């Protein structure tokens, strides 16, 4: 599953939006162009997704010179991801916690469990 597919599914499952060609329908006749919500690339969007995810718990950690690691628990399911990109790590951890398995352009440490 590509980053764009993950974004569309998360927009529907977490944000409550409907994915349409080139945009997200936000309800109440509102919409947002798809380029304005890119949680795999923009940290602000990743945090918006994390806030909307109704997490039971989450943690983030990093060491100098190492990847950024995120652990998210949603509905008793834990998703974890680690990457040099904070936005990508947050988004993929949320995706894994809701049962999605994104593909990676580079190795990402991943763990999903209860």
C-alpha cells in the first residue's frame, strides 16, 4: 500500500473525510485538496492525524543520529514505526494501529501487537 493510499484510508477512517479524486470531502459541503493533507510528508498534518486518532496512549522517542520512533495504541492495538522522517513514523504507526500495513520506500522498523 503506497503512502497516498494510506493517506486516503486514514483520512476516511480517522478524520471522517471521504476521499475523492484530487480532494477530501470533509462534510458540510467542505473539501480540501489532497495536496493540503499529506501526513506522510508534513509534520503538522501527521500531528493532526494523531490528535484525531483518539489514541489511548502514544510515545515518541529519538536519539541523536538515530531514527525517530513512534508507538501508538488505539483500541487496544499497538502500531509502531521508526524512520528518519517524523511525519512518516507518526503516520505509519497510526496506520498500523488501525490495521493498515503501508509499504515503505526504505526499511522501516515495524511492530504491531496487542
